[in-house]
């Protein structure tokens, strides 16, 4: 089996594919990471981390490179998104049954495979307080202008990771999340991923969307995090987690199953499904 990974649009898309590639190669299959959109007539599948990634050979498999977070990603509901997805993809490989139900509007055959990116990141023992701050990129939603990063450094080790399309981050995602004992985000997928991994999470809400909740999965997941909208409340939340690391753990575990199934073996499930389709 030959599988093309269309990573033309953003180089960081490869991060979402690495565990799938390793699993394919361990079974003797061929995996090609493409930085253009050349055609591969002998390919069986094209894996697409973005709805705009074109099919380069075989059947198109849209994986969605991140957990959609509403309101930032309300473009998932727009006609153009649906149009591009239908043109380029034959299947959707998604994270959980809840996401499968959400994706029913796209009218494509959908399979639940979890999130391969998170394989190997569960249940890691951490010995010291490390704060990972990962804000989103959107000017209207990012917490960057409201968070005093220097003050956060007084609580322990501190790692900043901005959106990889706009920031040259010194620490890789995997290295950062392996160390993090508290994750601060806003409307970034990283905040949802940290909940899946059972890491204490703080979400900084924007003024325009403060306390606004919809029935979207990302909004439901916010109950597993401490939501704040000021620096003062942010620091109180950090202190709460430092003194009570298990705070909201029950909620995190419940939401984790809602957001993502097949924990720690998602790449295997993913390739199993490709082989069945082949």
C-alpha cells in the first residue's frame, strides 16, 4: 500500500502524520510526505490534514489536523468548506463518535480512529511544575494581549508555543506537552488536546465570547477546564491546580472520551482501517 501525505499548505501538518507514517512503515507499506501536489498514479490513498489539500492519488482521506474549536473555527460550517471537502476527499477519519455525528453534515463515509498525533503522550510522569502557554492566532480571540507571561514564569518552568504557522517555536509540541503540568490556552486545539491527555487546563476567554456556550463539542469540553478572562483569575487558576493537581480530573476524563477514542493506539487503528478499505 502506498499512502501520500499532502503537507503542502503548512509544514507543521507533518506533526499530525508522523505516528501514522511510522505505523505504515512498520507494516511494510510506503509513506510519502508531499510538499507539493504532484500526482502519484500508483498511490492508494492521499491523507489530507486540511480540507484544501488535493487528492494526489488514490482515495482522499481527510483527517482534520486539529480539534475544531468554535467560535474560532466556524468556517467548518461554511458552504466553501463543505464544497472543498467534497471535491478533495472520499472518507473522513475522525476522533470519536461525537465528532462522527458532528461530521454527518459533510455526507462522506466516516470512521472513528482517534487522534494519532497524541499516541505516546498519555500517562507521562512529571516531577516539576511546568506551564505551557499556547494561544491561538486569531486577533479577536487570542489571549496574547491579556496574559502577562513574565508573571507566569514565577510559578515554575514556562514554555511558550504560539500557532506554528505564525511562530518559530523553540520547543516542539511533543516535548512541550510531555513536560506540561498545566496548559493555558484560549480557543486553540491545544487546550482540547491537553484535556484529552488529562492535563490540568485553563482556557482564557475573549471579551466577545466570554461565557458563551453552544452545543458544539468544543464548548461542551470547556467544563473540564478552568475558564478565566483576567490575569488575576488566571493566576488564581494556576495556584488552584498547583495546590490541587486532581482538581477537575473527573470532568477531564469524561470529556476526554467525548473528544477522542482509541487512546495511545490511534495510529494502529488508522492503518487498520486503511488496510480494510484497500
